[in-house]
C-alpha cells in the first residue's frame, strides 16, 4: 500500500480526519517519547465512539497489542492495532489532560490541553460532541504496578517508531500531541514534540 499523504500534528495541538472503513492509519512518534491522545467517532453518528472501558473488557487486557480491536460504547470494533514498533507500551486508563489537571499541578493561567485540542479539532471539521471520551493514549507509559499504583514514567518509544491502525467503520479520528510539560508524560525533558499521521488510501478531508 502507498501513503496518500503525511500530515503534521504540531506539538501541543490536535487534528481531526474523516477516514473511510478499511483505511490504514500510521501514527509516527517522529522525535520519540511523545504521547498522542487518540479518539475515534462513528462518522455517521458521533454518539458512538471508541470507549476505553469497553475496549479493556473486549481485549481482556489494559494494554492493546498487535491484533487487538478497540471497540465503541456500542461494543463494535472500530480500530484494529496492526503494527507496533514503539515498544508496545500504551495507556487505556487515564483521562485526557484538561485545564483542571494543570491547575491541580500548580499552573496559573490557561494551559494547552488535550481536551481542548479534541473539541477544537472537531470544530474545524464542523462537528460538536457534548463530552470528552477517555482517549487511547498511544505511547503513554503509565501501567499500574503490582500494588495497583499508577506512576507516569517517560515513554519508551524511540524516534521514528509508529503504530498502525486499521479503521473498521467510517470514522472521524482525532489525534492530540499531548501538551503535558509538568510531568514526564512526554519524556524526562518534559518537552512536547510534533508527530506525523500517515494515511494509506483515500486522502481524508
């Protein structure tokens, strides 16, 4: 298959795409250790969306591996993980960062965040959703330990590594290059970076 186009998602920003069923989408961790919050909505009915709580039960695990399908709140497969060269560590537990998260961390004033990125990206393509589903946090290293404690550690994804996802229905996909710079979510340097999205097949609008 050939890449139709490569799209830049700038550090601290989000971007939405309309993608047909059967399309392969590659999320490239261009500089390494950058978390990418990922959402999927049914293009015909955004009230159906990729759900982490439903996906964990469907997969039978916390961390998706190659071959796993992520499902919607209607328990329908929407994305299948086809390839993973990143080391295979992702997060399905944590909510998207938001203004309140940064305030709790001690930030004063407006801070870029994945929740706002999601809704701004949807607005750009003329969509509105009344809630913020929990995202698939690609490359995030926050697995619970044996005692059930969650510690956010720097991602292990090297520069240029990627995950490839196959769309199972027509979707609106949203990706946010997480703006977190107050915890090692995006690496020990706590410096958000650009990522790239490669679409294999029809170019999305």
